[in-house]
C-alpha cells in the first residue's frame, strides 16, 4: 500500500504525477467513447471532443430502435457465454491448482508448461482449423462452440493465478482440520475454500474479462444472432439509415458493455481482501 | 483417554532420510510424556506419525490397545496443538474452538455449552467474537488449546506450543497446561526444546537423538542417572562438565590431579584407558565453605578461576583447562550436537553465594566424588549407571534404543 509508507514529499509528488499521467492516458479513450455515444450522427464529424448537444439517440437506437434486436441478443449471448466459460474454467482451475499446489505427482511441470504454451499460442492461428472442425461437428454458431475455445483462453491463466495463490495458503490448517475430525473433503470445503475465495474471485474476474472481451473467436465462429457476442456484433451495426455512420451506436454499445465490467470490479473489490490469512499462524 | 504404544516405529521420508529409527515407547493412560532432543532429531515427525499426518514406514502404533497405523487422523480421535497454532483465520475465536464439535455434528446447545466452558477455563470469554488475527500470541495459543480440549479426545499432542512466547507468558502457560492436564487427566505427549518445560511438566521424559530414543525416565532419573554422554549433556543447565581422565588401576588421572572414586561408585574400568568423568556444576564447591560432614566424600584441588558470574542465590565460576586434543575434539562434537556453542574445554562450577573466590585467581575447589559419573568416551555409555543397574533392566548403550525405552514406570497396560 502506497499510503502506508512514509515517503519523502518529493517522492510523493513524483508518484502523484506518474499516477495522474497513467490515469489520463488510460481514461482518455473511455471518455472519448462516452462523448461519442452522446453525439448526433451529424455531430460525429464535427471534430470537437464534446457533443454540441447531448442526446440519447444512440442509446435509443440500440436498446429500443433498429439495432435493438442485434444488440440485445448479442448482449444476452455475451453474458451467458462469458459466465458459463468463467464458471467452468474457475471450477476446473481450482481443482487443477489445488493438485498442483498440494500434491507431488509426475507431470506436474508438464501441466503448468502446457498451460503456459496454450496461453501464448496465437488465437488467430487456430481459428481457421477450429472454424472447419466446428462446421463439421455442428458446433459452429452455438454457445458451446464459443465456450470451448474460451476455456482455452481462460483455463491457463486461471490455473497459473490460482496455483500461485494456493501456494501461499497455510496448508497446515488443512492438517489441523483433519486432526479436528474433518475428512479431506471437509477440510478443503470448510477451511481451504474460505481462504482461497479471494484468489478464486480474482481469477473469476480475470476469466470473465477475457471471455467478455474476445473478438476473434466471436467474429469467426458465429454467423447469426444465435451465438454472436457483443464485440463481434458491434461490427454489424448500421446507422439509422444505410448511409449514416454507425459510430454513435457503436460507441453507445461499447459504453453499455463496459458497465458490467465496472460493476464487477466494484462488487468483487471487497472480496479481494488481502491479508485474509493473517492470524492463522503465530509470528 | 487411552494409552499410546509405539512398537519399533520407523520413519523413512520420500527422499530416503531416516528420521525416526526403531522407537519403542509405552505411554500409559493419563500420563504426561515429554519428548526432547536437539533440532531435527525427529520429534515433530514422531508426533505427526502418532496423530496420523505422516505415514508410519514400519512398526506398530496402538492407541487404547488398538492398531491405528492405517487410520486417518480423524478416526484416531487425538487433538493436537500445532507449533504455530494453525488457527482458522476466517473464523471467530468461538467458531475456532467449536470447529471440532461442528464437524462431529454436535447440537448447537452442546456446542455452546462446551465452547463457553473451555473459554472460561482459558480466560477467553471476552474474546469469543474476535478473529485470530487481532489476538496476541498468548491469546492465540490459548485458542489453539481451547480447540484441542473442547472435545473428548483420546490424547493431547503438543508440538512446542510455547516456543514463540516471551518468558513470562511461557511460564504462565506452562503452569496452565500442567494444571489443565492434571484436571482432565488426559494422556499427553509434549514436544519441547525447553529445559524447564521438559523437567517440570512431565511424568516422564523421552530423549531423542537423530531419530533414536536414548532414554525414557522421570526427570529426576534423567538428571541423576543419564544412560549416556548425550543425555547427560542434554539435560541440565548449565550442562554437565566432562573431564578426561586416564585410568591407572584404581586411580583416575585428571588435569586436576589424581582421584579415587568411592567404593560403591567405582565401575569396573578394566579395559578402559581413557574415560570421561561427568560432574554437574553443583557437584563442585568452594573448598572453604564445604561442611566438615561431607568433606571426606570428595577431593580438593587447585584450579585457576578466570570468570565469576554472581547470580544472587549462587554463582558460577569458569575454570579453563588443557585437555588432550582428541578428547577436546570429541567434546566439541558433542557440544555441537547438543546445540550449544562449541566452547573451549572448561569447567562450569556452581559455588555457594557466600563464597569469596575472586576472579582471575587460583582457588581451592572441592568436588563431591559420589556425584561423579564415568563415561566410556568411545560408546558414550555411562559406566556408573550401567554397573549399578545390574544386568536386569539394563540401561542401554547409545545405539540400542529398544532397551533404552524399557523403564520401570512404563507398564504399557492398554485400557479401552
Ligand atoms: N517431508 C520431509 N522430507 C524429508 N525429510 C524430512 C521431512 N520432514 C522432516 N524431515 C527430516 O527429518 C528430520 C526430523 O525432522 P523433524 O521435523 O521431526 O525434527 P524436529 O525434531 O521436530 O526438529 P525441531 O526441533 O527443529 O522442530 C530432519 O532431519 C528433517 O530434515
Ligand atoms: Mg519440530
């Protein structure tokens, strides 16, 4: 924690400046998108940062107007697919990381290396084979057709984060629980899970974001509203008429899909409490 | 409550290291047994094997007369206080203590009654709603104790529970544990590094060295009749002095003169050229203050006292001397193994508080020869004890653990 240390004033000022620079740099595109989403179509090319007049027109368009069907179904797909992918990957990763952190078994290294290899494998290079395979076995343009490739993105990072986190848990507690009369499963559920929860939540958030933000799989493995997620759907937006620039609607949609991300972070922030394991052992 | 019996217990870790070698120990129902030994000698390993957290490589472990080698920890019904407490940080003190009861699916009313009773006993009542992270070390330790005593376990196992407390709190908790154990009358195995805890708490003390049980006996027996050099040096603080001596018929030639041991205390030294004489600091005295009635039991000798530590009720004098090289090397080895810094060969002598020997002077000291032990430097065996205990329940030589475990108070009767 920055503010817990007593920094010299000069150093503090430097940190503040650096912080402000980073924040401005990161937030500028976001503010710009928000501004864009409130512009009228004619205002889009006005070369001004803020709208001349603030209107809800773009939001109307995607939530109630012409683009409604396209956007709302995409939103439904995105939420559903991302949640399911996150859930599956966190559950699998929890078990895998538990085994990796706790047990000595042959192939432990291999699992971690494989996970890393999968994570650094470029998505674009497997999209084409996957496209063909999915068409042949009927997974093309379905939810599972996206959930499965999303797992390949979320599982490796989940396994890595969780096993790093699990290694820090005072495992003697598990033995204490067993001596207290718990089965291995009870010890896991009643002692380890509560301690691991913050790590699991963090992992879940990261997984969710990865799935939520994916574009390449979303655009390549879907063709209709049955499974197309929001990032892909944005590309299909049209303006109010054929010849209008859809940038306003796209901006509005972008703002809306950002909201769950922000909400999630705010919600889970409280659960990612550091120092939860404090007090387990003496010292 | 139950007796615990260890039969030829061995432990070999996955990497091939043999941490515990052929340990035999009978712990009677309700008995308080202390396990001591230098760091890394296998105390924790032994305890963890008893509680079931570590597989037993070979041998048999009986609890209440029943073989439990294959049983999971939860089926052994033992409670343990871990060296680092191992409290559940996400639970309140109340729930920490209640944890074993909750697992046993005890009804809420019973849980509440027992937790409050335990909390009262350990003076934790006002902290029941707090989390372990906010407690002091001593309070955490008591919570760990509470969790151990809240259910009716067959035995308590403590792994250096007081090692991280300050001296005052340690003293307090020591009496607390002693009182608690007496009140509950539950079989207890207690691992410690601490001399005072070892000597004061237990009915019997088991001394372990490199995984081999050296001696199991009452604290007094250990102190007065150690079976070998190791036990003699390990028990007692300041430790026993070891003086090299060459044997010439009945005479012992030491750096401090020729001594002749009293009739009943003279072991058969035929075949020994060099022996080590062991004498505790309190076997010495300032010759000037020794009472006439006992003066004849000892010898007087002249020695150079270089440092005096005056402690009020007594004082320690340090007497450096020259010893043959091979002997001093062996003494240094022994000291290293006993976790004490390798000092030069010197006597530590306890003197009466009234003694007026000045520092840096040559003084006349007296040694009570009745309290001198004779050790074989090669095997480490205490020849004095080996002789006087006869051939029946022979006190074992250093290497033979199975015989060392035999002790008069270990009847090992198994009760249900
Ligand atoms: N998991 C393990 N694998 C291999 N060797 C081990 C393992 N655990 C302990 N040992 C070895 O077994 C020996 C005994 O260890 P143990 O923890 O029982 O010592 P201890 O007597 O409790 O020491 P201390 O007083 O320092 O706690 C040590 O030499 C240690 O290196
Ligand atoms: Mg230990």
